[in-house]
C-alpha cells in the first residue's frame, strides 16, 4: 500500500489549516475547547495538548479479548481514508505510519469492547492512537513494535 503524492499534499493542506485555526485561537469544539458543559471554555495551548492526551485515554478504555487482526487492520485504513479525503487534520506522519505498519504486517492490540457508547469507533480509534503516544497495550511475542502483534 502506498499514498499518492496528491493525497499526501491534501493531508498537509488540511493539517496546515487546522494549525492556522489553532494559532488564531478560533474555537473548534473538542479540539481547543472542552466538551459537554465545558464546550464554551477555550483552552490554552498547553491545555490543548493535555486535554487531547486525556481525551484519548478516556476514550481508549476497553475490555474483552483482542479484536481479530483483520478487523483492526481494516480500522487502520479508516483514518488513512478520511485523512486522504481531508477530513481529519491529522499530521501526515500518522497516515504514513499506518501505511508502513499495514505494509509490514504490524497490528496493534485493540479490545473487542469499548467503553464509549456515543460512536462505535471511538474506543478502537483511541486504542490505535495510544500507539502514537507510546501507551498502547503490549502483547508477548510482538516483533519490532512492543505495542503490536504480527
């Protein structure tokens, strides 16, 4: 699998737009504001980093056996597809890392059941995000990446 240069450019443009909006202190729900009753509260730059980290931790809670590898690998393609469609504002490195992981057969551990009921993919996507925060769940026998399995 590879990423077309045009798709990578679209991802970079979208990320640049997100960073410009953050620098301009434009209000973006759940990005630089709290959520729920705190949605009107604009966060400082330091709070944004901390809030985003804790938001991932909160959504990543899960239980049960690891999801089948083919399900996790399919989910890994979702952020890549949405990023290529300029919908997420992800740093390009995330999309490129997912592609590299898919090409090398590396699959993170994702629990079959998540704790978040609002959206079916929040828990698994947050568990994938833990990989980029060096906090993903470890399994024995993984090669190359301590938070993944082959």
